[in-house]
């Protein structure tokens, strides 16, 4: 990996880390239910970085498709979100 590519990757990973740290701080004052949403968003961001660097796999691609689609699932309902997360966990075991 050349220096420019390494710097780009570092910048992208710093952005994900920054999101995670600011999310952790925000969660101290936000409803507890925001935590799972923030973790799914952090997962999505990390998978985007990996994909952008060509560091993906069929399993990660499948996970990314499922994670990319989370906002369209109507996950404001706790039971729907729980079922969605259960499905994600099970999909990891299948791959």
C-alpha cells in the first residue's frame, strides 16, 4: 500500500472512530434505545471503508446489504428492530 492510500485509509478509519467516540458520549444523554442504532450505523460505516479498500468478502457483502437496508425496515418499533438484529446475528452464523 502506498503512502497516499495508507493516508486515505487512515482518514476514513479516523472518521469511523470519531463517529463511535462521539456516539458513545452522546449516548450518555440519549435514550438507551439509540445505542443499537448507533452500533448498526458504525457497522455500516466500517463495512463501507473495508469495501472501499477492496477488503470485502461474500459474507461481508451480504452483511453490508442487510445493514444498508436497516433504515427502510421501519425499525422504530422495538420488536421489529429486535427481530432485525436477531436476523443479522443469524446471518453471521450462516456465512
